[in-house]
C-alpha cells in the first residue's frame, strides 16, 4: 500500500453550532523505514504541541502528544476529482487543515 503508513488523529467539534459533536480527521503520512522527517507536517505539528521543543536525536515522537488536548483548528473542504473533473457535492468532506493553537483551561 505505498511507501507510507497513515496516522489518523480524530478531533471532536466542541464549540456550539450546527457541527457540535461531529468528528473530523487529520491524516499524517508516516514513513515505514524511519521516523518523521523534519520537514513533514507531523514533525512540525508535534514540535508545536511540544512547546516548540524539538525531540532529542533518537527520541520517539509519540502520537500521544495529541491526546486530551483542546485545540483551535482550521478546516477545509476536500473536493475529490474523477477523470480531472470535480465530483458532486455529496462526495465532498471536511478535513483538518491546520492546528492553530492549544486551548488551555476551560470546561468542555
């Protein structure tokens, strides 16, 4: 199935509105042979969530850093194509485009 494995981080929408309680995913490509590269989206997000502290040379960059955190995220709508033509709206879906900040304090 290609050269990469996938890591799925699932977010639950907690702000009030029409999407309250729905889930949305952020998908990272993870190489089989080595750890995440310094330029990868996973590496950048991991360092951001770790307070901009880079991992030590041989440290494991555990995905547990994503657990139990409230985050402000930016979403985008993915519009799949077939034969170079955009598919109908029923095939569109939302994904997490970017983690903007970690929200501290406050109740759910």
